[in-house]
C-alpha cells in the first residue's frame, strides 16, 4: 500500500475509534496511544520500509504488525462490532492485495493473536454495541477504503495495459528488425536478389528434394558480356543500372519456385528446381534475346548489352551443388570463348 493511502486509512480508522472511545471514560494514556498508533506509527513503518534492503519483506512485516495491533485494540475496546469489523477487514484487504487468499488467512491469524494478547492484558470483555456516529463513521471509512483500493486496482490495470501495449510495439519493432537483418543477410543490396550465402543453402535443400523425388534441377549461370567496357564507357553508376536491369529481367521470367541470385559482380545464378535441360536451355535463350533486344536507356545514353550463359542440369551434369556449378561455369567459359552472346550446355559429367 502506498504511503498516502496508508496514512489516510489510519486517520479514518482513528476517527472511528475516537468516536467510539469518546465519552466512555478512557484516560489520557489511551488517547496518547491512539494518536501514536494511528498518526505516528504509519510514518515510522513507512520510513523503516523504505530504508530496508528488502522493502517488500519489511512492508509485509509491517502489515503483520498492523494486524497484531488491530487485534489488541479490538480487545482493549471490548470488541465493538463496527470498529472491530473495520479494523479486521482493512487489515485483511491490505494483506490480500499483497499475498492473495493466503494474505487474508494470515491477517485473520495475526488479528486473532492480537486479540488474545489484548485479552491477556485487558481481560476478556465484550461490548459490541456502537453509537450511531461510530457506526456511520465505520461505514464511511469502509466505503472510502474500498473505493481507494478499487481506484488503485484500476490505475494498476491501466498501467499494465499500457505496458503491454508498449511491449507489443517493441516486440513488433524487434521482429521487423529481425526480418530486416534476415533479409540483409540473404539479399544482395543492389538488386534485392538472393545472395550467394542464401543460394548455397537453397541449392543443397532443392537438390536433395529433387533427388528424393527423382526430378531434374537446372542451374543457369549468366554473365554480362564485356561489362568492364560498359563501366569504362558509361561510368560505374550506369554499370550498376545495367546490373539492376538484368536482375529485373531475370526475376520477371522466373517461376515461383526458382531462386534468382546475384552470384558475383555481374554474374547471376538461377536455380530452377524440377526444370529439365531443354526447358533450362530455352529459358537461357529467352533471357539472352530479351536482354540483347532492349538496350538500357540511362539519361541520353543507350547502353547495348548482351549476356552469355552456361546451363547445367542434375543429374546429367553433376549430383552435387559444387559439381553442378563447376559444370555451368565451364559451359559459361565456353560461351565466352565462342564469342559471347550465347548459351552453352555443360558437358556430360563423369
Ligand atoms: N558497376 C559495377 N561494376 C562492377 C560491379 N561488380 C564488379 N564490377 C566490375 O565488373 C567488371 C567485370 O569485368 P571482367 O571480369 O573483366 O569481365 P567482363 O568485362 O564482363 O568481360 P567478360 O565477362 O569476359 O565478357 C570489373 O571491371 C568489375 O570492377 C558492380 O557491382 N558494379
């Protein structure tokens, strides 16, 4: 319980007990004790708690002490019904907020101990009747107390809700960041195509899948012809634009299951699961003719370009990623040697 609520509730209870004690012949010692208990003690308990190393434990100890002393007051005042009930329920609610149902039972236990202690000191007397002022004050105190507890519960659930919202927003941020990092680790920043690291994983996976299913798998190794000349003639930026242009073309004609990746500077690799050799050759030719037919317009310059490609198919040209890439690379090298702007099929392996 916070300091303000604790201090206030003790003042209300003080009023209830004072109303009951008034006119019943209690001497100055009883009034001083009442003041010490309900006006001074809450502040002392608070300071002890905030200075303690384990604040929660000390605060719990304070609550047990509250209950014990409330029991003594009940016995000392001869168990007046409304004030006793007010003391009991306030202590029980406090400890329930703190420890749940077990807290309520503990409150009942310490209050019982307090009443026994009080009875031992002051004797066992019961005078349950209370005057109308005490009764009204008790009802008002209880009502106020319950309203304060309800208001605190509302503030806490609101805070919990806001914390959850913030946590959710943070989680979304973290997930988006994670996804971006994941993309960055598998994507080529210039073209947005997959990078070589992703290809290695995808190729192993698709090769074993196709091998298990007895299906073919083709790869196309594509390289822009005389790219150095394009860079030299039109500048590095135009060279980049050419790379992006070819990347778009490759992606545009790829099927859903194909993996298009930037394999090196101006070199691309298409992984085409379930694609037989003839279809792969046809696809490579399609890329070659499309690129040659569309010179890229960069500013005023029209950049003509062609590509060479090497095609290799599993299982004819290799049964591992490494062997297939080697075969496609040899075919590409042959295409370059034979004058470029052409597609070559890998030689049979073994
Ligand atoms: N603009 C640009 N140039 C790049 C990039 N990556 C590599 N290059 C350049 O690409 C050129 C590749 O040149 P080469 O390997 O000699 O090949 P080529 O000129 O295409 O000749 P062939 O492949 O034999 O037809 C080099 O000059 C690299 O600097 C890039 O991301 N952007």
